[in-house]
């Protein structure tokens, strides 16, 4: 099964992902860096804080 993943910050539709996917992506609309994981029919989206170095 595949799932559509949207940005948690702005709602922009990012991609389709299937079970077992681990993806790191920048949202082209709001520039948020997201880590997306799809396992056992659960979609986990984590926002990654940018380093200031």
C-alpha cells in the first residue's frame, strides 16, 4: 500500500511512499527539512531542526 505524505508545516503534498520507506526531504514550499518513515502501515513525520554552524 502507498501513502501520500504532506508537509506538517504548510500542507504541501510531497510524495507517495510505501511500507519500509525512510526518506529525508526538504519541502519546496516552506523549506522545512522532514524525516519520513513508513513501517507497518504507520507514517511517522519528524521535523528536523537546522544546524546553525
